[in-house]
C-alpha cells in the first residue's frame, strides 16, 4: 500500500446484526470490513482455480482485456471485453506473468450452477436491482480507482485481495474522469503509485485500506471510490443493490450505458 497518501486501517467488525449494520454503516454511508461472514458458504474451499477449471473448463465466459495489470480503456466503449474458456483463463492465471485478462461473469446468467454454493448476505436481502457477479483475477491484477452507484458487498471466496477506499467527499482529490467520457466513474489517481507532480491534490485525500481473506465481506457504499489489487489468484463475489432513494438514479445510469453501448 502507498506510503505517500493518508490511509487508515478500515474499521473491522465481526458479523453485526442486520439492524446494527444498517444503522451504523449503510444508513451512514460508511464502509466497513466484516470478518468471517461467509461461514455457511459451500463455495469456501471449492472455488480454487484448479477446481473451477475442472468443473467448467469448456464454458465460455466474458473477460476484460488487460495491459500492465490494468483493464484496457476504450474511448468509445469504456472497456474491451472478449470471450475465453474457463480452461484457457485458468491456465493463464496459473502460468503467472502480467495478467492479460480479468474474468467477470454475472452468476445467474453465466454460471448458474455456482448459485447453489453461495448465499445472498442478509445485509442486502430485499435490495432493489440486486446483481451478483463472479470476479476471478490473476496475481497482480489491479482494479483501477472507481466508484459504483449501487451499494456493494464484496465477498472473498479464494485467495486475498487488497483494497484502498476513499469516501465521496474526497472526489476532488482523486481526479475523476470527465462526466461525459466513456468512463466517468473512474479516477486518474493510482493510489499505490501516485504521481504527485501531476496530481498534487492527492496528498489531501483521506482514505482507508484493508485486505480481504476468504470468508470476509467488505461493504462499499454508493459512490465510494475503491481500488483493488490481487497479491495472488483471487475469486470474489460481489452484490450490487440499490436503496429506494438510489433506485431512480441507478436505473437512469443503466439506461444511459445501454444507449451509449458502454461496457462498464
């Protein structure tokens, strides 16, 4: 993690009740790391790269194109997406070297069999526009600093993943992309290797850092900036959902992406 920015350890709790989670974190738009929240998930211990290759080797799944460990940005489409078999993707991950692809699949549509091995966390049950995604990354895969409009729970299943987060009030210090660009939810700042000559306001940013281990949940509230690195092969599931207040904005954002044909 960067020693050049002001980063505090993320608040960590042990499986709060749903009422406590909503009152202390969701309603206050405050991120939190929940340790040991997935003890009932059959996926734990079953979703190693080798096991996924054995079970789904010939299945074709979507993946982001990568360069230098980061997703390739397309000025017109947002991200570049290709199809790859699970076997070929796992072979690439296990071979090491700079990541060339980053697998993201909507679980119910692409890998419905895996839905039997997870549970929707009670913290987001009943959420509007609930979406569940599988994220499978190679060593040194980076997810650039960005925000999402829905609330987000990241569940770590295999390996570890490191996060850096900034609350929305720090937006002016992370150098967001222009609102009318193909990636308005991304920021220019690399919080691990900040170019302070180019982005001097970054020294004023106040953020948080944490490492997710298998069984952990990370709550990332709406509009929180977050950056992730996989120090080893990592498999995660995330849950996006909208509160009634956010619902119109999330629907409008989805419509905007479809109209522009954006892969974001």
